[in-house]
C-alpha cells in the first residue's frame, strides 16, 4: 500500500514538472493601495469599525517571486458604556507563482500554484495615532479604545497555498483583449491565530498589460483560534458568501470585497507601476475616473467600456455615509447608480475636448443602520 501511494505521488510530481510553462508574459509590477471601509460603493453598511482602514504594498517579479505587506487597523467600538477594543495587524508574506500551460485544443488554459509563507504581527503597533490623525483631517472625531491583550505584540508564522485554474479566450470585439475565467482556492493557516479556506470564481477582461477587470464571488470559511474579542467579531463578519471586483487601468488599481451575510465591505484604491515593457497607446477600451467632493465627502466612481466605433457603455456610482443620531450611532448610507449608453462625436473632436450624448437610467439606494 505504501509503495503504491509513493508511486502515485511520484507520477503526479512528474506530470506537474513536465507540464510546459504558461507562455503569457507577466511583467514586474509594484502596487501601493489604500483601503478603507468608507469605500463602500453604497453596498456595505460602513460602520467605520472592524477592518476599518489599512494599506497594501505588493511587489511581483517577472521571474515568479513576489512579496507583499498588508497593514490593517481593526477596531471594535464600545456599546452601552463598555470600552471599545482594537488591535493592529501586519501581514508580511512572500512566495513563488508557478504557471503551467494545460494542453487543450480549442481553449487556452493554465494551472497556477502559489506556495507562500511569512509572518503575522498582531497587537499595538501605533495605528491608533494614524487613524485619529485622519479623523482630525476630515473632522470625524477621535476614536480611543483599549488595545487587545493590554497592548502585547504577537509575532506568528504564516503559511498558505493558492491554486488557480484559468481559461482565456480572445475577445471577438478587441484584437488586443482577452476574456478570462478564473477558479481559485486560497488556503491559509496561522497557528493560534486563524485558519482560512476561500474558494472563488471570477470572470473579466485583460487588455495588453495596461488594464484588467475581474468580478466574481466566493465563500469564505474562517476559523478564529484566539480569544481576542475584536478578532472574533471581525472573523465572523468576514466569513460566508462574498462578492468582489478588482482590477487595474493604467496607473490606477482598485478593488472591493463585500461580505453579504454581515453587510460588511471595504474597498481600496492605489497605483500600480509596470516595469520591463514599453507599450504604445492605440485606443482605450476601459476608462475609470475617481472623484471626492470635499467637504461633503461624496465619492464618485465612473467606468466607461468601449463597444465599437464611438459607442460605449458607462456606469456611475456615488456614495457617502450620513450620521443621523449619536445614540446607537444611527447612520444612513446613501448611494446612486446610473448606467447607460453614450456616443462620442469624434468628428467634432477639439483635441482638448470631445462632445458626447448619453442616455441611461438609474436609482438611489438608502440604507439606514445602527449599532446593535
């Protein structure tokens, strides 16, 4: 029996090692992203709590090696006179992405396996001061809570494995674009801290090296292994059915995760730098614009997808959180959604401006929430 299992294991290893490497070239990239639960797109209920804010720095080398740092401030506001709690989380990890082309006749497909490891730092690392500085800038009021574990600093090992199956089809309407289907499985384990199993699927489009947009969903199985109350509540909010979108367009990179069962969600916006290839601009198939109205703090995202000639689809979303009452922190999350078709009149292009005509429809969404 042992010999049979050993033979089977060796056969699997041989097959994996002899698969040809996936041919599509991936550039060296660096990303810096700021995320916050205020970037809710009007979907999440935005309590300005739990995984409230943070930063992500990610470096990927064309050889397949990568490293990233994720910094999060996790809070649990006090209720009914009880003191609130908080702690800071820093995740440092690195690994190697191995790509394998799968021999298929009609479709381009691949398998990707990514083992990774690193460290998780949890405790008091000074992010309370950062959060209160930002709150002072936007006149949101300071937030002082007790650190979990009396401010102790924990350093724990992290290990994980990500697998991805990908199908690629050339987009019939853009010769430089590809339609993508991804099926992914992420496994992560931190002793005495947490374990996670996260299967997900997504679809999207990739154009040259300059733009990519994916939308999908999954189901997150999370088990919290310590007794920190903040960690227990955050872990409970970040399990279950999940929807997300992510992408990058030119210099801008963005993403959003929405945990449906808890109505929690947060998004991120940042910059992505590409190295190792010089591309000449031909046309824009996907455009994104981002704006913030101050002091009203209304955030607006607008997307335009080119269909053919001067015709395109557009989607606009504006959102903000409005405090209604101090007691139980009653608040309203307001958002507008507007979609339609536009026609750019290219024959009247002035170089610095181009007129257009648009027709569409949309709706307003009002979500009133309170603590407890």
